[in-house]
C-alpha cells in the first residue's frame, strides 16, 4: 500500500515542476514580447514618426492649441506642406511651407509680404483675409538651398518666418500626418 501512496505524490511533484517550468517560460516569453514591442515603439517614434502638442493657435482654424499632432520625417518638402519645426529658441512650432529654394521673398511699400512678386494672402485656402504683413524680420531676397519660408495660417497673430527668419531644413522635424483634437466636453 505504501507504493500506491508514493505514486500519486510523485505524480503531483512532477506535475508541479512541469507547471512551474511552463509558468517561467510564459513569463520569459512575455518579457521578451514587451521588450521587443517597446523597442519597436521607441524606434518608430524616434526615427519615423513624432508626436507633439500644438503649442499655439498659429495654424487656426485647422489646428488649435493643445491638439495632438503626429508627424513623420519626410525626405522631400514642398510648398503647402504643413510641418513641425524648431524655432531658434528651441521650441516646437507648426506652420505651412510658403517658399522654397530659388523663390524670392520681398516686401511692398505698404509692408506686405510677397513671394515671387505676389502678395501673400493671409489664408488663401479659405479666402478669409486679403494680405499678409511682412513682419519685423527682414527676409527679403532669394531663398537659399535648404531654407524655407514658413508661415502660420493665422497670419495676424502667428510667430513664423516673419519673426524668426527663414527656417533651415535641419530645423524641420517632419510633415504633419494627422491631428487628434483635444477638446474638453
């Protein structure tokens, strides 16, 4: 009868050891999956995409202060692209490309901003306003290689190239991919 009692105990011990090994293996697999997922997320949002909160209403009405902006790091930037860029004082800003290499920026006698001789409307895509003032920074002349004229859509209040000067390519973090509205209920 003693032999009969030992068999269930041995079987129970083996079963406990097997389950313990299985739990350790599952825990190990879960840690590996979490680490790989975290590394993939970090690489994706460090080198391919970026996330930033809209710092101002410079792109109003399209983007409101506090909106979550997801951007990607592009190769080629063209006129009308909406981009996230770093200002000379190190802050992130959002704006629209309105001038690229080889285009000429000027100022009329009345202080209006021109690109290639054309007065820049405030919000040409919506037709809300008529013209853009050139601002305090003198940016007249031909736009150089890897430099951009960036303006906010809310031209009356936006701080953009008119305040900072032309923006170098290395200061552009990426093109806006999507906007997630953040509004209180």
